[in-house]
């Protein structure tokens, strides 16, 4: 997805990754999860030469949802959210309805994953 850059030049490209860090420790779990996210980002930067000079990594649950919904046209967003929040529809029914709205399979896949995670 292209995001307009605040300065002249090429638009910024954004990608999102979703992963779970599961812990039963309610007191220290969030601290451990934050440390694990930093370790994952560090491994990514160390795995690819020069990534740290050209990429900016942001860790945020809300940004992932915004990024996925940003791929849905503004005129369709309300109806897509309505489909996603239908409690009586199965995942397969929601998927069919989203595809009938004209969304690409990759967008539907992303929304389906977020729905499973409790978007």
C-alpha cells in the first residue's frame, strides 16, 4: 500500500506482519511480549543488509487494523465493517460477502486473519 510522503519524492510503502506472543503471566507478560517484539525486529534488521537505513519499523496493534482497513475504499468501509462484525455469519459466509463487494483476495485474507485475532 502506498502512503503519500510528507516530503517530495517517492511514496512510502507499508507492509504489516501479525504474530502472537502468548503468555499466561498477567503481571510480567506484557513486558516479556515487548521484549520479544524488539527481538523479532532486531532479527529482521540483522537478517537483511542495510534494512536499518531504509526501513522504519512501528509496532502497534491499532496500526495493523488501520493498515488493513486502509486497503478498503472509503465508500465501502462501513459496509465491510458491518460484514466483519456479523456474529451469526460464518467465516466462509463473510469471505463470500467480502469478495462479492469486489475486494481482492489478499485484502479479504488480511481482514479474515484480523477477524480471527479479535479485530
